[in-house]
């Protein structure tokens, strides 16, 4: 009877993480609601009538957290497999091994020269710390050539917003100094440099796609969630939520994964300051179309996923989803599946009525299928996500610093991919842990780590948010073992140097550190991600830094 009533809105990874942790701690007075007939949110998967299973986007499962790993182990048991990553880019009608900057020898000579020259100039003459936005950051770190041929067009296809609108803070301070000597060597010596990175192996459920993991939260949470329940509004003065069926539920603390702009402008019914409503209206996001194409042919490739920066196709990424598990198609010996992702926004128009045909044409243009393969397409599937990517604009952190503290003063805790609006901590492991860490804070007073925000009291007595780079942000498992070369021996050529969070290293110090690695006085490593989620930024650079959960 002494437990506060905790209501959770949204049964995606954040809500599930919060509910699972509450149940684990023996807390009883909580309930979770979701408008959908299933749990999982944007991490759900669907099996259609043709027998193909589709994810909402190309998810791969690798984790920064022991807790997440334990959840996966407990819920999935042995019903998963580990896959080796095989990642490529499609440019100039050829396949370029990933990561791009280490394999530019595959480009035409003129483009290769421009990329090399630009990279050398950027790393010797430019200072990324003075960059005011993401565009200036790209130019300063990668140079004009890589920006021209890959980084600028690819990131626009992903984000559907101009790079100059985006901040550079979402990438963080751990910016690796790219080894242009390594890039030059690969070109001159004709060597390949791929297959490494923090998620060069990843887990995937045997059955049911990514969503199977989240479906398995249903049993331990039985009796603590209600589906098909649409929220009407939240009354912050009375601390109650009203649903479209007329039911009113009171709460003491409310955890919500509703998009923050909608929460502040459309859902909360009560005293919401005009300046916060106006500010949150300026949050930007992209929508996305996930198009699945099922083909009755043996799979022609062992690739995992591929990036497409050029404008001959609408999608920015394609995944051979059938390579993740043999149970993703009706028969893995005779069928395979391609999952294609296309973004849109007010800056990038996409016609949803023609997206399937546009996607198939793009697959032909990009060399993934041939015109004659059309006859073997036996299934197409479309998922429209009106909220797909939270865009880290230049103004974003200032908006969060206004909205999040105000909501928390009224017992509302906005978390998750769009609840917190921090893309850099929006992988599924991040978002699940946002829910877990919030519960640990509410019940045990423990600090939240993943969201990278601290609250400090100001002179007027109100709490203000201070943003920090979370140590767990970005892609990859910081506990990954050192990378090995093709011969099976660890290669010092695979190590680069990055600045640790909160520190600032000069280029000279970074190069000195690189020489230290090459001389054998420091162990090379592939233990952390230097930038951010590699699936979107498109560049992997391993570092020496070892991070903890």
C-alpha cells in the first residue's frame, strides 16, 4: 500500500526495460499500456502471409551492458545464432568494402585521389574542434573528397536533413584521428582492410526476427500490461491519464516514450508553459519506409548489410535479412529477402504510393537484382514509421534542457528513442537500459548513466539539465577483444587513437600515440567505438579506450 503508482506509456524497449526491472525488484504497483496489439514498439517484427519475417529496420543485437546481455540470455536461452558481419558500400557501380575510408582504392582513380588528398589536408590543416555543426565536422575530419563522394550524400539520405542543421555533439568528444598513412598504404599496396569493428559478430534470434526477444518479455510481465489501449490525454495537475475508451488512471509517477514534441503539445492537458511548447515544436525528426522484397531464388550473397550514398536508388541501406537466420523466409534454400530503408522529411520528399516500385527499380540500378529477377519477386512488405530518426539538431540540447526538468518536476519521465530525443543513445540496448536506469533512480536513487544528462539547481531554485557525453553512447561492445588480421595475428596497423571523454588531445599527441602502438609499447585494441552508431555515420574507427558499463 506504500508503493507509489507507476504508469508506463509505451511497450517498446524503454517501457519493457522499466517494467521488467520493477518486476525484478518485487515492485507491484505499476502497469504498462500500449496502443498496439503487440509489444516491442519500433523493435517489433512481423511475419506476413507469404511466410517472410520482417524487422522495422536493420537491427543487429550487440550490447554495451551486462544487464541487457543477461536479459537476452535469460529470455532467449539458446534460441539465437551469432552472425559474422559482412558490410559493403555500393558506389561507382562497384562494391567497396566497409569501412569506406580504408578501402578507397576501389574507387575510380580521380575520386580516389580526391579522397586521399582531402583526408591528408583535413588531418594536417583543419581543426574539427572549431566546427559549429555536423557539416563543418565532416569537412574538418574527413576532407573534401570523402565528404563529396560519401559522407555528405549518405548522411542526407539517412537523416533527411541538411548536415548544417545538425549538431556535432551527438558524435561526442571521442573523435578518432583517422590514420591517413593507413589509407595511403592500402591504395599503394593494394591491400583490403575490412571485417573489423565492434560488431563484427552479432546475435540474432533464430525465430521471429528482432521482435522475438521483446515478445518474450510478455510472460514475466503478465498481468502488468494492457495492449490496444490508446492514450487520449495526460492531466498533469490531477496526475491522471485518460484513454480513448474513457478509462481514467491515476499515477504518482509516469514513464512515457511518447515523442517529446507530441507529449508537450498534443497530449498534456494542463499547465504547460508556452515557451516549452514552442521549443519542443522545433524538434526535428525523419520518417521512414521499410520495404521488404522476398525473392524465390537461392540467396546470391553472404553480405549482411550495405550502404548506398548515390542517388540512383531511394534507400540508404539494404539488409540481406534472410542471412541473419534461415527461418526468416518460407524456405532458406529457395528464398531470400532484402529489407530496404528510405527516409523522408520536409527537406526530402518520398512518395509512399510508389515506394515499392521505386525500391525495386533502385535494387536494379544498384546491382542487387536484375530486371529479369522481377518475375521471382513473390512478396513485398511495407512499414511506414512517421517517427523513424530523432534528428540531433543544433538546437536540440537546449530544448531538452527546458522540457525534461519541467516534466520531471511534475512526475513525468520522458525516455526512449523519441522520449529523450537523443539519437546517440537510441540503439535498442540503450533504450531498454534507459527504462532500467530510470527505475533504479526512482527506487534506489542511483544516477542515470545512459541519457548523459545531469540536473543542477540554479539560482532561481529550478533544476537545469546539463548534457554530458555518455560513456556507453555509440555503436559497439567496449569489451570486444582486439581485432585480428587475416593471418589471425593482432595487427598494430588496426589501431587508431582517440581522445577520452572530457579530454582534448592534439593531433601531435594522437600521432605520437599511434606510433606508440606501432612500436609495440601499447596493445592495439578494437574495444570501443570512436564515433557513433556505425550503421548511420558510416565509418568505424576502433580505439584503444576501454569503457565500462
